[in-house]
C-alpha cells in the first residue's frame, strides 16, 4: 500500500500509467464500437478526415480508425508475448547462473554476453527472412522474445549473485531445498520489483522490434500492426501524396505506448531505488 | 611475459573472446538463412529460364549450382555426378567449410538479384555511405548526449525538468517514425531538403566540390533523424549516472574544500563516463540497427538500403553478406571500446595489478 502511495506521488508514474491504460482501453474496448474488418473498403483511397471517417482512409480505402485499433491490438499483443518470453528466459538464465556461480555461471554469462554483442536486429532479419511462409504474428513475437532476452539475463544475474550468500538462502539449503526451489522461492521474491521493471522494458523493446521488422517488409502476414501501417503508408506514397492521416496517428500511437512504458519504468526505478529520488 | 603487462593481458583476453563471438556470429549468419527452403539457384532460374529448351536450361542450372557452391566439383572444375548422371549436392557441413574459406578470402559470393555482380562489389559501394552516416551520428550523439545528461544532473531545476522528459520522448520515438516525420515536414511540406537518395541524380560519386555540396545537402535529414535519438538515450543514462556520483563522498568532500564547481563537474564527468562507455559498447548494436532502418526511409545509398532490396528480392547471399559485415563492424567497435575502457578505468587497472 505504501508502495502504491509512493508511486501515485510520482507525476511520471501517473502520466505513464494513464497513457498506457488509455491505449490499453482503446485496444480492448475498440472492437465493441468499431468494425475492425481491415479488408472492408469503406471509401476511396486516401480520403481526408471527415465526419464519416474521422482519420480518413488508407491506400485501399479502409477506415484508418479501424486500422489503427487493429494495429494497436497486434502491437500490444506482440509486446506482451515477446516481453513475457524474453523476461522469463532472461530471468531463469540470470537467476540460475547468478545463484549457482562457478562453471555453469561462466558458461551462461559468456553465452549471454555473446548474444548481447551480436545485434539482435540482424538475427531477427536473418530468421524472419528464412521463414517465408507462415510468418504469423505469434511466431514473430516468439522469435523476438527469443532474441532479446539477453540483457534481462545480464541484469537479473547481477542482482541474484548479490543475494546468493544471504543467510536465509543458506538456511534454505540446509533445510534441503533443491536449486530450483531456492531460486524460485528464496531468491526470486526479492527481485520481483526488478523483474517487473525488466518486463516493462522488454515489452517496449518487443513492440519496437516488431515495428522495425514490419518496416523492412518482414512483418506478419496475418495481421495489421502499427509498424505495418507505417510500412504500407511509406510504400504506397502516403508521404508524397500528403496523406498525413495514413501515418501520423500510427506514429503517435506507437510513440505513446513506448514512451508510457519508459516513464513507468523510470518512475518505478525512482521508487524502488530511493537514491535517485530527491 | 603477459603476467608483467596487465593491459596487454586484458587486450589479448578480450581479443580471444571476440574471436569466439565472431565464430558464433558467422555460424548464425550461415545457418539461419538456410533454415528455409528457398534456394538462390531456383530464384535465378525462375528469371532466366524463360524461352530456354530443357537441355540448355539444365546446363545453366548446373553452372549456377557450381557458382553458389551447391554441388561437388572435382579437381578439374567439372561437376561430379552420381550413377544416374545427376550432380552430387554438397552437404551442408561442406558448404559451411567452403563458406568460411570464402569469407576469409573476402569473397561473399554473387548477388542473386543483380546477378553477375559480386556481393563484395555491392557492399563496397554502399559501405562509405553507411560509415559516413553512422560514425559521426553515434560519436557526436554520444558526446553531446552525455554532456547534456551531466549538466541536467548537476543543475537540476528547470533545465532538468525540461530536458529529462524531452530526452525520454526522443528515445521513445522509433528511428523510422522520426525519419518519416522529417521527410514529410522538411522534405515534402516545406521542401527545404531532398528526401530520396544521397546526392543529385546527375552526379557520380567523386571527389569534387559539386558532389560534396550535393551530398552534404542530402545528409542533413538522415543525420538529424538518428542523431536526436542517440542524444536522448545517452542523456538519460548519463543523468542517472551523475546523480549517483553526486551523492558520493568525494563530491561532498570536494564541495566542502571549496573546489571550483567546474573542476568538480570534470571529476564527476570522468567517473560517470566509464560506465557510459561500457554502455555504449552494449547499445551499439541497437543504434546501428536503428540507423540502418533510417537509411531505408531516406533511400540512402548505404547498407540499409542494400539489405532492404535484398530482402524484397530474396537475395540471400546479399542479405547474409550485409548482416555479416554489420556484425563484424559492431564487434570491432565493441572491441575498441573494451580496450579503451581497460586503459581509462583506474579501477580495472588496479584490480588487475592487485590480482597479479
């Protein structure tokens, strides 16, 4: 409760949370009020905003608001899924290596650092380019999760290593807990706030990675995402035609989501780490 | 000998580590594109086989198979055949060994899309543009971002309250969004700057004043799109680093002694810089990726554009050639930063000397 009170005192947290909840509500409640059929050509190509189409239409004549809500849903879905995969893999590797120490830790650390240095966008490009058929939204999210976990592993490992010599961990060991039991029940609870912050950043990274892939034309074949809207607008001359409504709202949405996640993260950091608060 | 030279030992150790990383990267680069069932020869054949009879089509296909190292070749350069006269396919393992050998010779095979052209030729033409765009943006962005971050941490007050959210916003905008926005506002609406390509159509890349002027005119928008984002990200990191340093005893002591503010700032900057330098090594991959995508937005004639056309045309040799080059450059840059940190950080030096 005190934690919540502290959080609510931080203007960044309030701003970030309200922005994020707003986009979340738009994604969840949008389908109740809107026709989200993105193949429904309701008008002509690149119609300017009007009373009928509040944000105009895209190059196929589809209502932009439907496109945006559908895109936002996909992007948030990718963020959640990729963020969850990356955080769980990273946390497990980090906790296990940090607690175990020794050779296992060395091997895991070398492996983590290795993939940290190799640009993840490059691995993403190579993987997605080789999967030509069946590049679905879920598959892309999983691939992103599997390539971006490294820095959460690195961050969690450092924290876990600092906990391994605490007395309660030694007590648990004497009481016959296995490695997995100690890691999950006696080390992870201390790091939950930290892991949550990692999750938020991984989510933002997942959303950005998907958008980058879509910009390269390696996006999902089965759904509209915010990155794909931007890519379509770019390839179909929305910029030169002056059809700002075909790309500007999507930019605002993606930036809002990522920005809100970033400032939620910083505000949490300020609360959990009082040294930064002044 | 190495025991007596801790810095040298550090460099050798890091070099070994990066060599291993390089081997992993090259393995990934070879095997990932081959996960799918696309085959460069089929792609080319689909283009050239029209109007050919069966025999000459087969001859052509075999020539391509040979060119892309997909079939076994005997000493005289003839394709080896099995009992039924079909060419013997090279196993994946053999292909990998051939690939490693080719890479060491600097040969990245031929492009599928622009067929007789070599990948290394295409890359050679694109590389200077990418270097000219990325090196200054990352170096200057890093320096200015760190300066702003340190200043914000030290001054606090209005400057910090204004700069910090702006920096957060700048780092949250995806590079391609910002690029598209610049194209639209400054290129298409205001018509201040050109938005497509790296120089005027009539010119050829050469060392002349006219070309240089044209190129720098085209340079403005791509540069600003990456620069601002790098500045934002670095300023945030430096700010929290400096706030941490401000709370340390040496800063308080220096203040009590009445040392000049600018001097304290200098001490603090030096100490906060080192983690930032290590951070740069880790963030480099992301920055380079973002800059590659910015290149595509501006159709800048660099590697990003080469990757984009390669992806659109399923040009695997070109994709993996470009990705390999980007990976190797990032690894080299990281290695340099690592070595530099070893020289600069007195704590690393001391730890190594104490451990001896």
